[in-house]
């Protein structure tokens, strides 16, 4: 296998290690425009359990893509947003959305 192909495979694997997970891309999609509280993310994705949502957010935080901020007050809240580094994924997410729109139109017309 040629070196560029090997390197390309390595880079795709690295990307999948960060974005792989049933809910990660959807989480990032919901964070693309603004900071969200955990409860807002949960409301936007009712199919995901709190445990899995927490796990996926922690993994994204560990990979430097998402920032978690805790606010201690009468009613504690946790907010999530992109890091500067994570924000570089927004064009990728937009491309995925456009691809999905074309795919649905071609292969799953309503």
C-alpha cells in the first residue's frame, strides 16, 4: 500500500475515533450555532438516554472538541459549546447535512 493511502487511512481512523458514536455528530450539529445546556440537548434528542448522552459528551470533551462549563447557583446548570478547535468541524457537519439531503432525495423520496 502506498504511503499516501496509508496516511489517508490513518487520518480517517483518527476522525472516526472522535466522531464515531451513534449520537456524536448529532450532538455537534445541535451545538453548531450556540451553547446548549444538557437538558436542551436531551430535549432535542429524546431517543438518547442521559447516560449515553453524558458519555458521548465526555468523550467529545476529552478529544478537545466540546467545552463543558458548570455554573454553580441555586439551580446548578451545565453548558456545552464548541472549543475553538471543535468549531473547525462546522463546515464538515454542513457538508454531511447537504450530502444527507441529496441522499434522501435520491434513495428515500417521500
